[in-house]
C-alpha cells in the first residue's frame, strides 16, 4: 500500500459514527484523514493480511508475537496520484509495452484502453498514432546504437543466421540475426534486421537485403560466417554469400564453414517424413484419442477401464496439433502406453473409428523410437540459454549413425520408415559435419578424440581419410589466425640529405637503409640472410604450436554443466591464438528459427497488421522486441 489520502473532512453529524467504526484491526495500519463516502474495512484487512501488501509480512497479524505493528498507512479515494505526472516516462513505458506485446500503434484509439488510462490517470495526455510510432522508433534507435557500440567492441567476429518469414501476400521477409561472444565470454543472439523481399525468388534482391544489413551494422570486417534457412540454399545465393565471406574474411576456409540448412527445420522434415510414411496408422491413433478426450463420459469410462485393467501409465491423453510434430510424438507415446485399454471401447461412434491392431501398435512403438531421437535433438534448442556450436556435433552424429544402421536392418517396416530420413540427413551431414567437427575440437573435453571415435563408427574404412580432412582444415584455419595475429610492420619513408635516394625503415635511425640496398642487395649475392632464415625456421619447427600443444594434452573429464566459454576465458593467456578461434567458431548458429518455432512444420508468418506497416517501422518493432526480451546490453 502507498500513502494515499481521502479528501474532505467528515461532517459533525458523521464524526461519532465514524469513530464507532474504528474497531477493526485495520486502523492499526491506516489513518482515516477524511471521509465523504461510506467506507468499509474488510477489503483493507484482506490486503494487509493475505500477502497483498508489499510492505508487510504475510503473517504479520497472526504470527507477530511481540505486538509490534507496521506504521500506519493513508487511504485515498481521489483517483489522482501523489506528485506530478511524468508524461515523458509514461510515453516511454507505453512505447515499451507496445513493442513487447506487439500491440497496434493506434492502441490509443481503442475506447477500452482509453477508459482504462483515464481511470488510472486522468491527467495523462492521449497520444496520437504518429507520436507512438515516433516514440517506438526513438526507442529502437537508442537501443540499436547501444548494441552497435557493444558489437564493435568485441574482439571476435559475428556470425549471421537467415530465416524466411512468409505472408499472405506475394512478398516475404528475411530475418537476419547475429550471434557473437561478448567481452565477458557470453554467447548472444540478436535480431539485427528484418528486410522485405518484394520478389523472394530473386537472388539479387535477397543479396542486396543481406548486404544492406551487413553495411548498417558495420560488419564488413567482422563477419565470420552465415547459416541459412534452406529456402535460401540455391546455387546463386550460396555462391554470393561464399564470395562475401571469402573476400571480406579470409578466416573461414573460403566459405566452407557456411551452414547451408537450418538444424531445427531439418529435424522437422525428418519427423514429417516418418509421420507421412505411417500416416494411416497415426490417423487411427489420432481418431481413437479424439474419441476419448472430447467427451467427459468417454473419459470417465476410459479411466475406469484403465484402473480395472491396472494399466500403468505416466502420460495423459491429449489431442495433438498437426503443425507441431512434438505434440504428435507425445500423443503417440501416451496412446501406446494405453493400447490395452482402447480395444475395450468396442462401440466407437462414428463406426469407421477402429483401434489399431497389435501389429500397428508395434509400428507406433518403432515410430516413437525414431521420433524420440529427433525430439531429444531438437529439445536442446528450446532451453533458457543459447548453446555454443560444439554441443551439436554429438547430437548430429547420433542421428546420422542411427539412420545409417537402420537402413541396413532387414526389417521391411524399419527400412521403409527410415529410408527417406536417411537420404535427407546424409546430405545435411555431408554439407555441415566439418563445421560441427571443428567446433567440438574447441571443446577441451573432446578435442580430436571424439571426432576420431565418431568417424570410425560412421565411415569404417574411409574414417582415416575423413579424419585427415578435419585435421587439415583445423590446421589451415589455425595458420590463418596465426598470420592475422602477427604484428604489422610499420615503415618510415623519407628523402635523404641529397634529396636523391629514398630510405625506408621502421622508424629507427639504426635500421634505415636505402631502397637500392634493400631491393638489390648489392653488397653480396643475395643470400647473406639465408643462414639467419634457416636458423629462425629451425627454431619454429622445434617449437610446438598452440594447436599441437592443445591437442596433445589430455582431454578434460566430462562433466554435465561444463562452461566451454568460461574455460577459454581462463586459458586465453595460455592459448592466445586458439582462444581467438574459439571466440569465432563457438558462436556459429546452427538453427535459424526462434525457439517457439523449433517444432513447427510451418514457417513464421507475418500477420495482416504487420504487413500493413512500412518496412522500416516493422523492422524497428521486431528488433526492439527481441532486444527487450533478451537484453540489448
């Protein structure tokens, strides 16, 4: 409770009645200064007693044994707040509210909202739509500048993920998010732009949208790699993006670290492949579940039968959403546990509803085994924190190995179920396994050991060659970082005293020499520094590189809650070059969709109101909401 005051002094003829009403314990906490309406104390007592008052203990009136009570409070019925109205603060909070909850910009024109605002604060000036839009844009601009300054200060690079957002119109939007590791070695993901694609099939329009975002955020020299929604994975787009990566950033193996498909969408497609191959059986299960859960009488009868048959089950029956494959998986698991009960419901209505046969229930159980594999792999994407890239190597490898083994099993149903899944995922593994392998090498619990172990089971006789590909790529990447970290020599160029020759040096008088001497080496046959070169290279060869030293050291024990970024933060002095690599590699995004769409078979769709906004306004609202949710700084 605050310190409000009731206006107007009581009339003389009410004073005695008022004093008689002060028998409630509430008057130990509040002071009645004036009354012009009939006042009761029951609601105030509830406020004080039942945890409604922020300044009181929930048990004050019951458990306070020493008799001490909090200070008295004042009550007001005036409807006006104490102190002056802070109009700029209210405008700021309204802009945040509209951004956070995606309310329409003309919300102030809604009569219900106006009545609510006027009841809360009659002094507040109603804002026009243009004013609200301007406030939202100003909020976005401030947060964008703060985020831009933050990104420019990080020592590492930024990786982008591109996701296609659909509409009911003939246009689309590309959502461009950036992942980076900040100065505190924390992984961040921020939406940097939402660009309109007026002709989604045009590669040049798409390329221009991506390049404009890169330019806006000054990422030309900070871009590490790009992860794509498969909607963009055509030859023209991929070639263009690889060109950007190769020309602006030589540290990405000529674009080989670009992820060509969204991990969560690939898992969704695999789940859809499995459900389509068993669609008739899945429909039977869906129908009998619907029959049970949509009528209370049938639910009661089903539960009675379940108890009578003593069928153990930890799952509850629920209808699935056919656009969320994880709900279908949960429905199938729950129904499978209760398969003995359904045949007892022998009077289905309509009559075409039939309980699956025992053979079909076996198929459901096999289907659930593979859906669980996919569910577990996708479920890590919906956690409270963003995950570093090294986490995904083992998950991706498990799926590849399981589908490879399943494709060789003699069971006809399993082969039919897994064949399309295996074909799809083998392509994903082939295109992206190098990225995952390099990332897991940067995890000191695994290094090359997990790559060697996993590839030996996946590739058999080809394992040695595939391991060499990964090792060569890591070494090439490491050498690129070594070169980039070498100090850049500085030279001073000036004329000599006669004004004829030009001398160059690093700024020291003792080290300057003429261009003729430096270029033509006229004093000898050009091999005077050869012995020095040999001794320097021999010294380098005898000294182990950071990479060799890191890989030769024993792997760390596998602990569940291991902070790989925290480990590199602590060891960055020991491994300065490798820590720079880890800074960039461990923030490569593997999924392009937001957490709420991980299990969705549909892509994100912009609604009619969002499409009516100008592209710049839509971008500012979407980006600002993301920054509010995940913190802009």
